[in-house]
C-alpha cells in the first residue's frame, strides 16, 4: 500500500509515530532509515497485525502481516502471513492498514 503526500519525510515520520502510539501500538522506529515497525497487536476476532512502514520522498509504503491467536499460542512456531485483500482475517488486517494510512493527508493512495 502506498500513499503520496506533500508532507516532508520528518513530518510523516513524526505524525505516523504519534498516531500509532496513541492507538496503542508498540513501535520500533529508525529515523535514519525512515522506517517504523509495530509489534503484533490484536485488532479483534483474535487477529493480530504488525505493520512495516517505509518513508521516502513524501511517500509511505506500508505492509501488514497477520496471525491468528491460535497460531500465536501453538508450540509449532509463529506464522505471520502477509495480509491481502481476500476474505477473513487477511482482509481484516489489510483493511486495518488501509484505515491507518487514510488518516494522513495524502494526494495519492494506491495498492502495489
């Protein structure tokens, strides 16, 4: 998912970081790399998401991975999957990132 804005990279970095923290996400950010990553967070229906966001030249490129609660408690390892616009939990996770990115001032929004 990609949004293009007229905001500076620093403005985007700060605004997105503040929004994620306000919404209860635990984040890891690197201003030098202009990247923001979140830890897994429950978005309902026992679906966990984590976001990976990269900022460059006024553009935010985002990816969301999802996992069900049953996988998070299994002994066979953790199974994060890239969210896609399909059905079920994957679509719920995909929609959560769409909702996040649409909160920010943007000129273009597209899927890649």
